[in-house]
C-alpha cells in the first residue's frame, strides 16, 4: 500500500498496479461526490464554486496525480525502464495506451532494478556436457517395439 505514496517503494506486480489504479479511481470518484454534496452552496448558481469546493477539487486532483505517478513509477522501474518513460504518458492520444501497456499488460521484460538485484541472485551456471568417455554407448541396431532377448 505504501507504493501509492512513495514512488521508490519497491516491487509491484501487474495485479497490484491494476488494484491500485482501481483504488485511485474509486477514491477520486468518492472525493468528487463528497465535494459536490457537502461543500456546494445550493443557493448559488450552478456555474459558481465556493472556496471550499475549489480547495477540495485541487486537493483531489493533486492526490490522484501523485498516487498515479507513484504507482506507475514503481511499475516502470520493475519492468526495467527509467522514470522518464512517465513523460510519455502525458502525450494526448498515446499516453494512456502506453501507460496501460507498459504498466498493466506487459510482463517484466528486464531485470528488477534495485540494490538486491545483483547480490541475492547469482548468475546462472552454464551446463557443460560430460566428456565422451562417460556417455554410455548406444546400440546401433534399432530395438524399438521388439522384445529384448
């Protein structure tokens, strides 16, 4: 849950990213709903806002943007990309599609960046085949389907 408030929290799976995005959307909707019903002045025309509404809407907008930035930055880092990729999400038409693909659909393509990535997991050992002398000799005759005598 800390990855909603800390852009450098740690590893984040695709499922956690989707759940975080759902939670951010639900919190934004609830905040807008409460702002509209609790802070609006019913005696004023619809086109005007009170100062409480303005402050609440600004706070909701900033908190949603920061939570989205934090979750996307964690997910981008886990997929092997830098945080500068977040700037591509600001493109008007392709940004949302790129964000959904990079953070929510694509599997981890790279190594997870962090201090424990190199120290905990040693490099895989290569397999060397045994020398020819240790390999048992195979029969030259085909015996498939026949009984052994």
